[in-house]
C-alpha cells in the first residue's frame, strides 16, 4: 500500500462535492437531482517518459439525494468521451476509465467520502499504456474524528 497526500484533483473534487452537499443541506426538502454535462478536456500529461497531448470531452454525471432526515448523498462520475492524443514521438493514444466520488452525510454530522479513479492512456501500435489506479476512502465522525482512512495509489506503465 502506498500512501500520499491528496493531489490537486482530489482536493478540487472534495471541495466541489462538499459545496454541492452544502447546497443540498440548505434546502432539506430537496429531492434527488441528477445532471449530465459534457465538458471539453485538454491536457498535456507525462506518461511513460513522454509528453502526451490529450483532448476530447468528459461526461460528468452529478447526483444529489436526500436519504433520510438530514442524511444526504452526493455522487459525481467523470468519464472520458473520445479523448485521444499523441506523444512527442508520434505515438497515438486513447483515454478510457472513470473517476467517481461518493459522499454520504449522517444525520448527526458524520460523513464518508469515497473516491475511485481508474484512468488509462492506452498506447496504440506498440506504445506503452499509462494507467492510474486510485482508491481513497475517509470516514469522519460528527465530532470530526477520522475513524477510517484508506488511500491506495498506483501508476503503471506497460
């Protein structure tokens, strides 16, 4: 098991999730709501020792739901759609996978947060594939005490 501090994308995802949760908690009569968006995605990534320029879209599905008296669920799912790229050496790449987070708040103030990231930059014509596998889970009591924390992170280049 490899443990590391939260990365920028994880911190951003946690802030967005907690922001959504606070909006839902302001209106306790809110029913389940789901939104689906497609957003442009473009980045340059160091993958397997080369820079890979990627572009395409991300499908983002966000759901908020009241589970009971003062208990809420906020879930976000990111999935690559048509993301392709090229490396400095001219190798072609395609992206697939998903990033998903789930936050559940308890009536008395405790919460759980689970983050799963499976992101693969698949090389074609013999180029290596770059894979990120991450699972993060945190359980916090109403008093703010962390009772469970798991952070598995792995990057492979094959």
